[in-house]
C-alpha cells in the first residue's frame, strides 16, 4: 500500500532551491512541493512559473512550516537559519540546513539542538559541496588534526565581507594564487558566508575545530576543496573540484545534488545507500 507523499517547503529560490523544486516537480524526489519563499518575491515568482505543479508562495518565511508541511529545506543564507530554523522546529517540522555556517555559533547550535529534542524534530546537514563526511564522522573520536583548503576563482568570492576589511578587492586578483585567509572555521564562515559553509559541515562532522585556508586563483574555473585529516585511524585526503553554477558562481552544482539526495532519502522508501 502506498503512503502519502511527504510535503515540502523550500526557503530560498536561488540555484539550490530551484534545483530541489525541479527535482520534486519531475518526480525525481517522491514528494509534493507545497510552499516556497524567498526574500526576493520575483525570485519566488520566477521559480513557481517554471513548475508544472504550482506551490504556494508564502508571504512570510515563518509561515512555511505550518500544516501540512513535513519538512522545510533552507537554501537561503546563514541569516535565514538564524531567523527561521527555530520556528520550524517549534512547529514540530523537520528541516534541512544548507547554510551550515550559522551552526558554528554555539548559541544557535545549542538552541536548535535542544529544541529539536524537545519538539521531536530532526535537523539534517547535507554534505553540500564536499565529500567524505561519513568517514570523518566515523573517525571523529580518533582525529588529531583536520584542515580544509578552499580555492575559488575571485569571481566566486566577490562581495564576501572579507573584502570590506581588506586592502584588496576580488577584482584586483588577476594573476597567481592568492591566500586570502588562514584561521578557524568560525572566522571563515563569518568572512565568507556564501563560500565556505563546507568548513562548518566538516567541523561538525569532525567534532573539533578545523583549520581553514581560503585561496583565490583567477586561472581556475572550479570551486576546489581539499580536506586532510589524520589520527590513530590513519590518514584521509579528499579533493573535490566542483563546477560552479553559471548564474551564481558562489555555489557548486554538487551542493544542489547533495540537497536533492538528502531530501530524496527523507522522502523515499527502499534501499538507501550511504548515511
């Protein structure tokens, strides 16, 4: 006997939100898209116009999680996580968070963690634009040191808050590889909020601070992430060269695929590979 389709709401109608909506609309994800919201009303209207099955456009992000929604997918920003995630959980809905940098704020992390236990909701953290989180999480108790180096074309880093306090702009980086940042994941996601949410995901998987390096290379067309970890378990090294979305070079296509896969596993039945 078939079961009712899961009902989904999407917060953020950019590249990732659009790919999720299209995956639901095409039947790739066995679910029903009930609502969408974006701070830019035209973005939401544009997304809905591209779909065969038209979801409601919510007038307020906090209305996304009202019945009959089962899960809300955040694909907007760290600010959206801070503003909306708690109300989703308090409405006893599950949530997928893509802007994981917000969770490196210990207060936000603890509030959402405690609320999810109290209200019986689940918070899902997809791998995003990186891989290997399963292995990192499995070895977290034995990891001694872990780092991630992110290298992107300057166009992908443009408008990051980092440049507001720097003597260099992204447009100035025209030759050679420039190291922009070396430090903690907490500082990295604050200075590059749309570029290194992957560092937050790696940090949460590892259960410990991660050393982050951000580089700009005008000669590359990929968003490259290299993760290295070692400990009593052995050594891990993952390198991913992701194709950025042409309309939004800050976002890798793999991040959208990860969101689609996470939502698919939430909605589907049958054999599920990976955690």
